[in-house]
C-alpha cells in the first residue's frame, strides 16, 4: 500500500478588505468551510501581512492518488466561487 500526499497552494484576492481584520474574517470562513466540507488541513502559509491577498496551503493524505487529485480539483472549483474572494492562482502537487 502506498501513501499519497496531495498539496494544494492557492492564492486568493480578498475583496473589500480594508484591514487585516477584514481579511482574517474571510480567510477563517474559507479555511473552516474547506476543512469541514473536504476533511483537509488548511493553513495560511504566506502573505499574512497583506490585507488583500491570502496564500493558503491545503493538504490531504490518502492511498489512492486519483481520489486525492479529484478532491483537490473539487476544492479548486469551490474556490472559484467563494464569497468575498477570487481565486488568482493555484498549484497542485502529489507526493
């Protein structure tokens, strides 16, 4: 049996954020929803000091690479329509 680790890094543009507090509200909502809906780990990994940009790292571990990739692809699709932010860029890696 093999272990597959899926890593998704996403860059989000936060709409209407005038402060880090505004950004944190949107980022927390996104992180909580992804963790609940997809059972993944989510962390803000860069741009913590920029109030209109968020870079999130999302990880998922499984035994089936195809399943892990499909789950990460579904997350990307969900992020295309997230309220309060726009998906700017993303990168997927399977290890």
